């Protein structure tokens, strides 16, 4: 089988891709190569856990130019003789996946939550029908671009890797970066949080978010929400939304307050290890997936929890 090439700009996701690649390689015997682009630190991190890293140093490459980065990856695929490309299914990774697939004329699957290999065929699981079901999909043909959801695989460990240089040609970019702004200091990635405290439309007012935030802080977690809380009420930014059009989260603990449990929401939280649902409606759909259910008013429960934890 042709080689498996992995690439993610994020170290944690690149380590997860390495685990996914090892699963495939274990069944197919394919060789794994890791690409890093303008990131020597990542090269060392991956090599330290046993990856054979090909490092691209291209100071002229505009990293914000998805097509240009995809072109670099495509050149890596060609030079290294790779067939399967594993990318991360975060926002940037998904953008890259389509472009890389186009460049190397491959099939492409994104949002992959699990992989199994049957007779050399890489079968990928991903949500389908608005999250109501999980579909198993595979690509026929040797050229495949697979974008894997964060946390679908554990970070790889190991030793005995190597680092080599890869020479590529950077095509002139039509994009000029005029200014770079760092994200707000309170910006967090809820996908990576171990504890999530989420509020839904059961929350009475924006002011009541303070008590939810205080609880999240006490538990060392982050605050998140259902979609309407962000998009309709605009009480929280959209990067806090859990679900189909938000983030796929896999925390150890999820406390869900005033959330009904529509499938478009639950698809983003069903992989949490422990789910606690607090809802005034004893028949709320969310109760069907919760490990612990409290039929109560969140405006009474949260202050009481804050009092006990404070
Ligand atoms: C294409 C598409 C994509 C979507 N993507 C997403 C997505 O990514 N994420 C998402 O969340 N939604 C998404 N939605 C919307 C989704 O279908 C639901 O409308 C949404 O999840 C409902 O949010 P909610 O549970 O907060 O509100 P509601 O459904 O209104 O539920 C509020 C709940 O709060 C309870 N409650 C009321 N008062 C209290 C109280 N005082 N204490 C405790 N409980 C109380 C109620 O009993 C109720 O169960 C999407 C919809 C579509 C069509």
C-alpha cells in the first residue's frame, strides 16, 4: 500500500493523526510519514514519539492561504509517494481536506469519528442525517483524504522517529496578510475541555450566565451552550456552541442546564464520559442520554452548587 501522510498545524491533533495512521498501518503494512510546515517544534514533538517527519521550511508560504498550503501538502504527497492523507477535521483541516483532495484527485471524507480497516479497506464512521445516525463510508481507490475529528484518537506515544527536509516549490500567493490579531484571552476550545458546563434556553437572562460561569470556574471547566443561546440570543460567542453546527465535545464531565436534548445538540456531546442533565421537564429528551438526571429549576440548582463548591 502507498504511504500514509499525516498533517495538522496543531501539535495535539497531529499526535492524534499519528495514532489513526498507526491503526491503518497495523492492518495494511503501509509506511507512515508526517509533514510539518514551517514548524520545527512540531517536527521534534512528532519525531520524539516515533514519527518519520518531513519538514518543509518555506518562509514565503502564506499559511493563511489554504490553497497554497494544500498545494504544499499535495507536493509532499507526490514526492513521498503517499496515497492516504490524514488531516485534522477542525475548521482549518476541513478546508484543507477539500483542496488537497482536489489537487491530488482523491476522494475525501471529513468529520470522521472512528476508523476500522476491513480487508485493506479503510472504513470511516461519521454522523449522517443531521446527527440522527452514524454512517460507515469508505473511498474506493488508492487516493484518499480523510479528515479526522479531534479526540477521535488518543495522542500517539513511542520513540525512534526521524526528521528529514523536504524541498517544495511555493507558488506566489494572491493573499497578503495585513494584520494578525490574537484571539480574545478568554477564548477557549470547548472541544478540548475536560469539564463542560452548558446552558440552554432554560436560562432566563444573560445576567444569569454569571452563575453558570462561576460554576464552570469552580469545576475547572469551561462554559458552553446550545445553539439558540449563541445565535438567537447572542449571550455567548458561537465558538461555545455544542452540536452539529457547533463543536464536537468529549469531556469527562458535562453538566447540561436547561437544554432539551434535540439531536442537533446531543450529537456534539454524546461522547462525554458522564452527562448530568438539569431540566424542569422530567420528560426532557436529554434525560434519555444523561447518566444523572435532576428535575429542577437551574436557577435554584446552580446557586446551591456554587455555594457548596465555594
Ligand atoms: C440544521 C440545524 C443545525 C442545528 N445545529 C445545532 C447545534 O449545533 N447545536 C444546538 O444546540 N442546536 C442546534 N440546532 C437547534 C436544535 O434543533 C434545537 O433547537 C436547540 O438545540 C434547542 O436548544 P435548547 O435545548 O437550549 O432550547 P429548548 O429546546 O427550547 O429547550 C430548553 C429546555 O430548558 C428547559 N427549561 C426551561 N426552564 C428551565 C429552568 N428554569 N431550569 C431548567 N430547565 C429549564 C425546558 O424544559 C427545555 O427542555 C440546529 C438546528 C438545525 C435545524
